[in-house]
C-alpha cells in the first residue's frame, strides 16, 4: 500500500515537501533556510489568511447584531437576569 | 552556527525570548480575570469573550502588517532618515534591517527558517506587547461596547498605533530617539500612555454605563463585583510584567564592535536602544516601583483594595521609562508620585468630563505613563539616549513632547476618531435594552432552562 502510494506520488510529481532528505539538505554547501511546504507560495497563503480574517469579521458582526436586536425586543428589566441564576 | 559559542549564544537568546513570551501570557490571563472581577454578573461571559477574541485578531493582523509597521516607520516618515520607510541597512552588524527584509509576512524569515532562530521569538514577544495594548483598552469599555467595535479598536491599537509609536520611540533607529532624546526603556509611553490615551478617546465617544452618573452628574461607584478575582488578576499581571521587562532587553550583546570601539569586547545585557543595563538592576527597580505604587495607592485611596492593587501597577508603569538606569530609591519615589497623580486625575476627569473608565485603565496606564515620561526627562537629563553618534541626549523638553505624542497624537486622537466613525455607523455601543438586561441574558436564560430540565429528570 505504502509503495503504491509513493509510486503514485512519484508519477504525479506532486511532492509537497521542500526537504526530502535531511542529510543532503544539511550537508549542502549552503543550507536553504525555509523548510516549510510550498516555498515560494507565501503570498497566496497570506492572501488566503486575509480573506478568512475579513470574512470572519463580517460574519460575526452580523451575528452579533441579530443577537442584540432579538434580546433588545424582549425588553427585560435590569434585575431580571437574577431569575436565571442556576442553582450551584 | 559554526562553533559552540555562537550556537550557545544564539540558542540561549532564542530560549530567553521564548520564556518571556510564556511569562507574558500571564498578563493576558490576569487581564481576563481582572475584567471579569470588575464587571457585573450579567455581563461576565461577554466581557471575557471580548478580551479573549483580541488574541486571534491582534495575532493575525500583527502577522499581516503590525510587525512590518514597526520595522517600516522609524523615519517618521520623512521626519528623519529621508524616506517614507526605513530602507535596509547594516546598522547593527547584520545586513537587512528594513521592514521588507525582515517583517514582510511573505518574507523568508517569517516562518520556520534554519538560518534564523530569533525572528520568530522576537515577533512573538512584540505580539504579546500588542495583546497587552489592546487589553488595556478592553477593561475601560466593558459592559457597553459591541464585540465588533472592540475588535476593530483592538486591531487599531494593537497592530497599528502602538506599532507606529514603537517604531518612532522604541527602536534603536527611531526618529524620536535621535531628535528628541526620547527614552522609554520599559514602555511607560510606548505602550501604557498611548493605550491610556486611546482608551480615553474611545470613552469620550462611547459614554458611561447606564446609571454611572446621577441626573445631577454625580458619579456613582460601580465597584468591582469580585475583589478577589481582581486581586489575583493583578498579581498575574505583575508576574507577566516580569516577563515583559525581560523581553524589553537583549540578554547578551557585545557592545565593543557595535559602538566602534576597536579591539574592545564588552558583553552585557542591553535595553531596546542597545544601551547597557543589567537584569539584576532592573529587577531591583521593578520591585521597588511595585512597592512604591502599593504604598502610595494604599495611602491615597485610604486603603481601598482596588486602588492599592492598581497602584502597584501604576507605580511600575510610572518608573518604567527609566528603570534601566534609576537607583532603586528613585524608582520607589517616582512610582509613588505616578500613582498619586493617576488616582487624583482619575477622579478629576471622571467628575469634570463624565468619563466612565470602568477599571481605571486611563489613569493607571495613561496618566501614570505620562507622569513617568516627564519625570524621566528630568531625572535622566543629560544621559545619552543611544551609544551611536548623532543622537540627542535625554532631556525634559524631548520627553514632554514625547509624552504628548504618545498620549495625544497616537493615543487619544486615533481612538476618538475611530470611535466616532463606529458610532456614526451605529456599531459602537450595544442597544440600551441589551445593556440593561445584560449581555449574557440569553446564555443565562438557556442555562436556567437546562438546569430545570436536568433537575426534573427522573432518570
């Protein structure tokens, strides 16, 4: 199974690893600094992160607005929350 | 790392900063406990959540642009150094100290990199300062701000404005250090005054909690609901502050070649301006300023626990600007003066301007920080602000201007403007009925229903 998987990856040429042999890497005349996968695609990862951050901000802001409006409509008094304190 | 000594020095430095990050995490734990202790029961969970969410928000934006800003803007911009952003230069013996060479989020150093052991931990140490910056503002605005608005404000102070002020006044190449002789070794101004000013700007727009002021304008005390939690929270903040002090230093550095002294080797710890100090000395001063703050806080507040604990913090903050050089007794006295001023100003501003600073953050961080900067200008008058040529010496005028920039220009003004924009968009403050009912009302109601269901169950 393992061999089949490795062969498939080899044939496809879809290595994700930046380093495939530590000995070769560390004994090279100049050790390459970055060792994370997909070196060279950093910009795309950062863009993806920014998109996720912006989406999260607007999604949660909308949710918070709805929650507040729903609660505000019920017009609870300032001390009413005391009825909801559960027993220890 | 081609020899054992270089490896030892590098890995020690890496581990040193890593430890400061772990210690500084306690500052945030402390702030969370402190805020929950100060808030009322019906707002507890949202108060905690607000302060928790600043961790991811400030962290990712610090990665995207906050760290870059610190390395980009020591020039002002265009005030000194002749450019918009700091260009790469071999200023401290290592080529490539501009923002794009170091801190651009797509840069090779901003990830696991076998050629660099320091960038990540240094980035993280500064990030923990950023969390603190946002947390300072968080306490002041509890019980009435929306989580969305706080998120925007946290990013603004944590990843933009404090980063700009650090570039200006907390960078070995910053224009304020060069031109004004600004000296702020442990961040009286660059973190505390700026955040206090920012919080005040937000509070001026946000307004007080319902019921804080009587119809005649008299302030009412909405004291901490759990003084024990406030106490433990502040003690954790003190503990994290040790880590903060350590993180503001470079633990092992050879100043001989750095200062161009031919044939001289001088290993020492340095502060952020790369001038010498000792961890032993700053430890004494930290403890003395904590003590000075406690003593003054207890005295001026007539034994009030909240202000005694806060006084300890205000004392450290007031003395921090010069705690790399002060005598311990000077730290003690400066801390006392800073705490006294912070306490008095808190109540003057509260009565005069109807500012509801729920945890005294503006006073403890803002006023104490400003007082500390001004005093530092006099006590350290004449000391070189840097070991490099061409820097102004520390002086009162430079420090007063620095205090105005920190508290007013980069603190109050952006806070006020951003709060105005959010207020204009109807996103700043929670609805009045929600504030009265309690932010946690729905959660508590559901918990009560669950409790009843469990209690009435037969099996």
